[in-house]
C-alpha cells in the first residue's frame, strides 16, 4: 500500500480537513498487490473534506493494482464507515500491469470502491492497462471518478472531468467517463461526467460507465460531445443516464436530475447541492465553495456569495481551465465557449472584499457581452 497513510484500517477513526498538493508517487517494481492513493492506499476510515491537487501517480507493476487520486481502495465495514464525502482530486494517473492473471482498477478519486462516495469530484486524467486473462477473469478497469464499484454502495452527487484512456486490443478493458465498471445493487444517482473516453476499441466502454452490472441508476448525465461517444454504458444506452450536449449541460433545466441547483449569481451562499451560472458553466458542488481561494473553480464560486470576503491563497493560472472543453467552463480559447463568468452582475453586484494577497490570476479569457472582467459589477 502507498500514500500519506499506507493502510488506514480503523473504522472508529476519521480523516478530515486535509489538503495535499503536488504529490508524486512512483512504483515500478512491485510483485505484490498494490493499493495506492495520494491520501491512503487502503482504508475503511471515513474521509471528509480532503483534497489532493496536481497529483502525479505512475505505476508499472507485476501485481494487481488498485489506484485512485485520493484513495486506492475504500472498504465498507460497518454503517457509515469508509465513506468518502466532500473531497476532490486533480492531476494525472498512469497504471500499467504487465503480468498475466493480474488486474488494474484505476479511478480519478478512488480505484476500488467498497464504500459510499458523495459530494465529490475528480479532474484527473487516467490511464490504465492490464492483460486480459480469461482463466483468471482479470482485466483493466478505469473511470474518471471511480475505477470499480462494488455492490451495495451509494454513489450520489459527484462529477468527473478527466480523460479516461484504457487501451486493450483484445477487447477486455472497461472504461467510462465516470466509472470503469460496477457490480450490482448500487444506487448511482445525481452524477455527471464530461471527459474524453479514449482508445477503447471494441472493449466495453461508455461516456458514463464502461461495464454496468445493474442496480438503481437515475438522474445521471454525460456530455456526448466532449466524451466522444454516444454510448452511456456497455457500448449502448442506459435508462437513468442521460445524454446532453455541452451547451445543454450549462442549462439547469437540462440536468435537473442532478438534484437541487442554484443557477444565478447569489449574494449569499445557497443551500442547494449544486451551483452554476446559467449558460456559462456546468454545475459545481456548493461544497467546493471557500473564502480562502486555492483554485479556479473556487474563484468562480465567488458568484455563489457575492457579499462575502475572500482571500487568494496562491497564484491561479486559468490557462488549462480556459483551453479544455471538458472543464467546468466548456471553453477552448478561440474555438468554442464563453470562458470566464464575471463575478457579480448589474442585478447582484459583488459587495464583499477581495484580498489578492500579492498573488496573480493569469490567462483570464472572456468571449461574451455585457459587463465584462474578472468582476462584472461591484
């Protein structure tokens, strides 16, 4: 196991209110089963309000490997134990297994999921590869948020933005923009994904889930344009997983199954699950909101409470955010998208305090009309 905590099997404990930045993990020699996450390799400990930004995990192994941006494997033990909520990960994962009868399960947030996951997201580019072994029934599973979801779990109000690349010329790799594969009896509700699902060939794949084993599934969405596929799951479509275009994903009425959404600039923080700017951004989780701002999405979420006071914690470079159609803004500079949604407007002005704290914001892009700038109206 590998991570800040290698093996945290302690259902009476908890991990919460923690951030990891610029974590790199490299494993190139393992011959034993691996659980790897920047926070923890394997755990049945509840995790709340934890993030890992700009992570980089590279694994080249001769053993079965379970890798997540935050958690390698989450274990369900007793009620409400091992659950993950209000957490996120950003960065890159590459996991290759090069031995027969071994498998890999890779997710942007969690690799092997045995507990509930809610109110969380991942913007992690995922690559996974393992040789198919018919006798051992092993394969490769990759998802933008979750690699492989065990039965009986609750997966609610999450999203994934990263690319999923799970090549296998034999046709036995499972990849989805949200999850690689599921068993049965899950409840998967109110989630979405936007990332490219690449190089899948004849393997089971989908814009949302690669291989779906059954259960309750409703109010989920995937972007058919940015994912590059019109199949939601299992190389086909599935009730409860709805196809939307990039433009429609920026319209609250088109994604109402996600749950409660506030879709206009607000002077005080909403009590809804989601927040978006109608016509300008995809939904973000209200749980992401912070008054000490560390990333581009938190900066944009100043529109959720324009009367509050904010401090910039670090420099913010918007170049990636404004040049990737899968990101929250659905923008590629000079090609498509309106870019940044100015903070405040003439109806709901920014009336709070913004302390740049001697940091800078770079590569702001706006292609719209009206009162334009980092701030629209104060």
